[in-house]
């Protein structure tokens, strides 16, 4: 079967290190692997509006930020189709039909939606659009017949929901849709990178992020004030790695080469960890090392972004072209869906003939 990727991000802010290790870095690798026939990368503005209905300007302003982050990380519009969700009405239409295949209680059980509702203090005032966004995500994925969805761990329940909708649709109306698979980072730390405050997930909505577009000074400031082991007061104290965000980030980002380059007194991360646990290694030294490791990754991204920022109309043009191309693809799937459901009345000559026959007899 042809391998096709669909994935994306909500334009609720600039992209951060969690997006990078959870999905974006992988996308670029997959894009350049040549193994995928088509790659669709979506800026999910319609989904972002489901919990930002009163602030469309925020979404509008962040579309360009996400696009700049994409391009500066190496997504290449020649190889990947970058598009804006709201520009494809076919996606909304698919959702309208998929909604009939999902129960309210099934949506209520979705653990990610549950925790997001809590985090947003929606309590009883949950917007219907937000509550049903897993269905809309199923539309986004199936519209492109995606086989592969590279995402962070928080998206697993969405993928499961999408797979259920596909199975239900195919068994009700005949084999039409493709069942997608999630591609979660192999490195567990990367599938849910914690925030700089030690919170379980780095998230735009929690304000605990290091952004790909942060300046060198900002990154340094954030790293130096990161959450470590609160009981590690003196350098000589033994330190704990449990919940120690600085070491979690090193797990996600550092390689043995970084030691050769910046901390040659250690061969690898295991040696550094052992020293920290023994005592005698200060947080500041570890944080300085982490900062150097992050800069290795971020400096080239930042430099490319500076170049791209000089021609914003060109970036919008990429999104416009991508949206037109993506729309053609979604329209084909929608036509197949309507044919399978037999609601393509005007294309169905047999139907018209049969209805006439009823009246002739
Ligand atoms: P919001 O708070 O607006 O939901 P977010 O920071 O959760 O924003 P999304 O746009 O919802 O970001 O997520 C985009 C992609 O990035 C998804 O694939 C998600 O799994 C992944 N992702 C987001 N945060 C992290 C993280 N901390 N670690 C790993 N992957 C992440
Ligand atoms: Mg999210």
C-alpha cells in the first residue's frame, strides 16, 4: 500500500521543543527518507478555534509563525504539502457524516480530551466543537488516506478514535477509508517532553515552553531557571534524576558527540548522571551543558527563520498553493465517501431510473 503522511499543529502559538522532538523532527526525517508517496502537513486553525472562538486574531496571527517554524526546521514545500485546515470545506463535510458514527459516551471517555477540558476549566461549558474535535481529526486524517500519523503520545486516543470511525464506516458502507497508524517517537522522553517547570507536558497553553524561535538569550535564561532536584542544595549533595527536567531534556537531545565537544571529562550521559547522583556535580554545570546541546540544534533553525522572515508573502504563497493541492485530494475522498453512502444522487443514474420505474408500474 502507498504510504501517506498526515499530521499537523494547532496555530495557538509558536512551536516549541515538545513539538520538535514529538513530531516535527521526525516529519523532516520521514520527508527526506523518500519512503512516503505523499506528505500533508496541516495548520489546524479550525481545530484551534474550537477552544479559542472568542479570539480568532490569535489563531490568525499564529498561522505564519507555525509556517515559519515548519520551513525553518526543514519541511520542504517541494516534498511536503503545507496547508491550512479551514481552507478545505471538504474536511467539515466529512466530519458531519462521521459524527453519526460516534456516540457521546465514546467521546466522553477520551482521556486526552478529558484532561484538556480540565486544563481549560471548561467544566460544564464545553464548546461542542471542542468536545467533537477527535471526530474532526479523523476527517483530517482520512481525507488524505493517510497511513501514517507522526505525533506525540497525547494524540494516541485521537488515532484510536479515527481508526474506529474508519472501521465503522467501512463496515456500514463498504470498504472506502484507510485505517491510519500513529508513529510515536521511539525515545519515550520525546513522546511527551515535560515543561521547563517540570510539568508533565511542555504545552503552549501552560506557558512552560522553550520555543524554536526563542533568542539565544531567552533559551539560556529558561535553561538556567529550569526545574531540577529541589533537594540538591549544595554541589556536594547527592542529586536525584527522578523528575529532574534538565536530565530529561538531556535524554531527549544529547549524544556522545556533545560530550566530546563540550564536556570531554565524561564519555556519555550515563557517566554524567552517575556523578550527579554521587554528589559533587552542580546544577549550573549541567544546565550550561544542556544549553550548549540545545543551541547546536536551535542555532541553524533560528538562522533559517531569519532568512524566511524577509519574505512573508512567499510563505503565504506556499500555504495557498498547498491548500489548493490538499483540497483536490480531500475532494476525491469526499466524493468516494458520498458514493459509498449513496448520497451522490445526481451522479447516480441507476437511482434516477429506479425511481422513475416505481412510478411507471
Ligand atoms: P495546545 O496547548 O494549544 O494544545 P500543544 O502545545 O499541545 O498546544 P498541539 O498543536 O496540540 O500543541 O500539538 C501538535 C503536535 O505536537 C502533536 O503531535 C502533539 O502530540 C505534539 N506535542 C505537543 N506537545 C508535546 C510535548 N510536550 N512532547 C511531545 N510532543 C508534543
Ligand atoms: Mg495540544
